[in-house]
C-alpha cells in the first residue's frame, strides 16, 4: 500500500503524466483493435465480430477523440501556465478530467461488443472529462494578465470545436442521424486537430530552433495563423457540404504558407538536432497532405476520382501522429529530469514510423490495385512496431519520480 501511494503521488504530480500515459496506452490499443478488424477483413485469420457501429466510424472516433486529445490536454495543461505566466492547473481539475476520459474510452471499447448503451455512456464520460479539462485551460487563459494570448486563444477555440464534434457523435449514437457523425469527423479534423497542431508548431518550432541552432532568426508571422484558420475551416465546411471539387481553393493557399514556414524554419538545418528534427519532419507532412488534397480535388473537378484516403492519412498519421511522437518525447524527457536529447532508439522509432505513413498512403494510390489491404495491414503493423517500444521506453517515466529529484 505505501508503494501504491508513492506511485500515485508521482503519477498525479503533473497533468502531462496522467494524460500522456492514457494517450500512450491508446496509441497501442486503438491500432491493435484496428489490426484485429483489418485481419478479419482482408485475411482468413478469423471471422470478424459484429461491432455495434461500423468499424470505420469507430476507428475514426477512437483516433480523433480517443487518442490525440490525451496528448493535447497533457501538453496544453503544461504549457498554458508558461505561455501566459498563469496559474498552474491544479490536480482537482486534471485528475477527474483524466479519470472520466479514460473510463469513457474503456466503456467505448466494451460497447463495441456489448451494445450501444455502453457506447453512449462512454462518450458521455469523455465529454465530461473534456469539459473539465477545457474549463481548467479557460481558467488559466482568462485569469492570466499576459499581453499575448493569441496562440492559447486559438487552441482553446479549437478544443471547444472538438467538444462540439464529440457531442455530435454522441447525438448520432442516440438518434442514428448520419449527418451528425459526418460533422463529428470533419469538425474533428479541420476545426479541432489541424488548428491545434498548426498553432502549437507555429509557437514552439521557432522557439525550440532558436535554443539549439546558432544564429537562428525566429520567423513567426501572425498572418500565418489567420491563413490557417480560414483555410482549415473553409476546407472543413466544404467537406461537410460535399464541395470536395473546390477544396483546392483553400488547400493551395495553405500549402504555400506551410512551404514558406518550413523553409524559413530551416528544415534542413534542423536535421542537425534530432529532437528538433522530429518536429520539423512531422510538420513537413502537412505540406504533403495539402498537396495530395489539392491534386485530389482538381482531379474530382475533372471527374477523375483518385487517391482515396491518402491525403487524410498523410495528415493524420504523417502530421498528427508523428508530431505526437516527437513532442511527447520532448516533453517527457524535459519533465522527467532527463537530458533533452533524442537517443538512437527514439530517433529510430520516429524514422521507422514514417514508413507507416508511406504504407497507408500507398494503399490508396492507383498502383496499389488489388493489394491495397496489404498496405493497410503493413501500416498498422509498422505503427505498432514503433508505438509499442515507445510505450515501453517512456511510459514508466509517467509514474516514477523525476530523476533529478525536482517536483512535477
């Protein structure tokens, strides 16, 4: 019992510890479940069970709302006080937020087999945990007197949009109206996740670069944030209303902006420092995703549909999941008393993970033909081959005291 108490004290000492452990667990669980689905779909290994909701819709929900938010909240609960010189988020906020969200995800998994009432209860718990976490962040935002709150204002608005997206998913479960699940997925990507990942990159990549690269000039144009918001929201609205042939009108301007940033953030020089390179490489996937979206949209305009979900996975796996690996590694090392340096294992896992993105994109390219399923299986296998060792390496740091004896 004393050992459990000591472990709990260390585990609950900072919000990133609790949230990151849940996210790391989900990084394995969500794709392990998806691999079960893919093996049943594309091989004769076993017969698929009858899931309570379509598997692709469960997969989308678990990725958008059951995986990334744990890392996002863990990161923002840590950085909001430092960004704005505000109060630290207290345990009375982040502990129940973690418990409700984690319990909700568990109930969701059980509900996939046991029935819709458990799915509804799970999503409701997740909404409650999200709401508490969002309240905690808004409290820091509102009470701090820092003159520059642009980045946290954008991320707070995006988190609110994400909460509404999850609420729409819950309403779909209750009513069966597919319009709400469509909104949940489109809002989750374009109103929630992309604005947050772009805004965090805009804030942190130039800052980190200035700390480790000699004679580095910070380039952080505020207009880039407004371009992103207009283009991301415009893209999302068009997808919701079926205007995919016009997506290029928003994708190409944002692509020009992301290429400009990668160039001026000195992507090539960042390769000298692995812990910085992982963030720059992840951000570069956004340009790839936008280029694929633009090509797909223009092809649809000419009545030649191509690329399938390749652009979506360049965004979600290439940018979002890669950025999670890079940023979570950095935050974990910095807040566990470790050296801010990506060792060979971390670097190798990150580089290996890039092949998961390539495999998933490859499955939707025209040349994939009848072997697309093999690419999907390969992508899931590579994901697990990278995330499982990452979990083994980093997860214990979340329940162990800092190696330098400092609090937090």
